[in-house]
């Protein structure tokens, strides 16, 4: 109870001083992982790494697996520039995205097809 009163006092003081106390709105990055033929890839490891971090701050980074339909979502991330990667045992892909603080980005990650190099012998 005491901490709620303290927080309320601080917020009221900031408003009286003319400072904004808008709640921080987080961004969303999501999409799907598909193969070169357009089929959804379930179970791909999708990572996101913030690349425009102010000095002294820790970059946002997270890792999830693509789910049903190859879909993935990173919710509640700070706005900024990101590198996304999707990886399976046989292929990987990288993409970049810029997201506003209160925005959203939909990124489709297309894993390249595998080429077989060599000769077939009978």
C-alpha cells in the first residue's frame, strides 16, 4: 500500500512540473517462416536482436520457435532497428526491420531451398 501511494505521489509531482507521464507503448514484430516453396516451417528457431542501442543500455534480444502455420510473434519489444534470424537444421535466413515504439511490423522469413551439387551414379 505504501509503495502505491509513493508512486502516485511521484506521478502527481511530475504532472505538476509539466512532465509527461504517458505510459510506454511497446512494439510488436511478428510474421511467419516459410520455405522456398511457400510451405510454413514449424519449429524454426527465430531470434531477434536490437541493433540501435544507446550507449550504456543493453540491447533487446529474444528467441522463440515458429508455431502452427510457421507463425512467430515478439510482443512488448522497444521500438528500434532489429535483425531477425530464422534457422532450421538445414537452412537459415536473416532480415532487418525498423519498428516505431508503438508500432508493429510483419516480417515473412523465407528459408532458401537446398541445392544438391554433385553427380548421380548408377
